[in-house]
C-alpha cells in the first residue's frame, strides 16, 4: 500500500467519533456491526476517495481489489489500539460470525 493511502486510512479510522461508535459496539459484543463498519462502510469510503484522488473512477476495481485487505488491516489496528481489545479477540469474534453462517 502506498504511503498516501495508508495516511488516508489511518486518518479516517482514527476519527474520534468513529472510534467512539466502534467502542460502543465492542462493549456490546456486536461483531457483525463492528465488521460491517470497519470492513465495509469505512474501507469502501476510503478506497473510493483514494480512487478519485488518483484520477480514477469512483471505487476503481483494481484499487479496490489491490488494497482492500490492507485498508481493513489499518482499521482493525486502529480499533485495537483505541479500545485495548487484543487482536486475537477480534479474530475470534469475526470467526464466530463465519462459523455461525
């Protein structure tokens, strides 16, 4: 991931109001909503903005597929740093979603 995208992702995922919302979901163990906000809502917004900044179309497919996982990783790292929830607990919570379906 290039540095511009990393900086954009870190700035977005570290917004105080966004982190506050994630923290409240974490307190209630709302893993589905947490996953949706980190991996879908915010990641897509970041990648769409980055695509436009690069002079590409809105949510360029190549950019999306090349950087989707990297952007999500930035998000989970920001979440863990803010909440103190260990990454292992996040991984278990997300795995429980997959196992439940």
